[in-house]
């Protein structure tokens, strides 16, 4: 049984990074440049990629994680896009993204194309600090008999399951992260059967209304690596124009 749990967990973690294989994809962080060259990461920003030719046609939409990280995969790297990035307390950012070549500086290019996004605070908007409500599995297991993630959710007042969707109690959509990384809707279906024995804790964020999601839930596992803030200085993308 323990072996099956480990295999299941590893398959889930691998799925977060490699689901829907793509030769080139987008990975980056949403951030701001603060005082004394100190950079800050911006969680739960909405990143939308529209067709460059038809900017009313939405091609991709995602949300940055607790450390400002975001991933777009699969990704059609042969097309150009018009990007719109929004976050509470910040000015909306617009930029265009050119095609990503398979040969870059004379060398074959594949894998992660970094597109970091720098935002600027908006003094006309009230800054909203989003702090998580933490649920430790050790505490919950003392009160309830829970075996899977679905059992666990039923004991938490912030969210509810409606069919295969995770919602706030008011009916708003909830974005799911695992170890700080966003997951696809296909993987979300598998997460409900995730054994609670490999879950360390849950962090729930109540998000400002008006965005794609009204809540975010980060499932921290006992296995795998948790997304961390980058140790290097973030810069804009050479693919942006």
C-alpha cells in the first residue's frame, strides 16, 4: 500500500511539470522592483495571452502561484501573442510576445522559455495583503476520519466540491496548486483521490472579487519539491516586444 501511494504521488508531481508534452513552453514569475533594488514576487496575478492578430481571441489564461510563479504548457510557440497581466493593487500590464525560435543564438532551443513580468504598484488602488488560512492534516485527523483529499475538503468551511469543481461557499471558482505549482483541470480530477497520508497541510487564500478565481488552495505534500522564490535577479523577457 505504501509503495502504491509513493508511485501515485510521484506520478502526480511529474504530471504537474510534464502533462501535455510540448517542445517549448512558458515559465516565469510575476514580480515588482522595490526600493534599493529589492524585488518582490506577486502572487495570484491573472496572466492572459490573446492572439496577436485578433486581440479579442483568448488563447491562454492562468494565475501565478504563491511565489509569483506561472506556467503555460502546452504552448504554441510558433504564434505571436498579446499579453494582459492584472493583479490587485497594481497597474495592468500589456505587452506582446513574438514567436519563439527552435534555434536560438546558433543552438537548438527547447524546453522552458522564460517570460518574467514586472508590474508597478497603483497608488490609486488600495493594496490588499493576501494571507493564507492554514489547515494542518495532523490537527484535522484528530477530529475526523479522513482518507483522501476529497474527505479532507468536506471538513473545511472555506470550500466545497460541486461535481468535479472546487468552489468557494459562495460559488466562486477556486484555483488549485500542489506544492506551489498550478495544476491542469485534468489533474484536478485525480487530486480528489489523493491519499491524505502524503499531504502535510493546506493553505487557503481568499482572493479579491472580480478576478477569474475567488479562492486559491495550495496542497503541500510530504513528497516532492515546493516552489520557492528564485535566488537570482528577475529580468524582462527577450521574447517580448
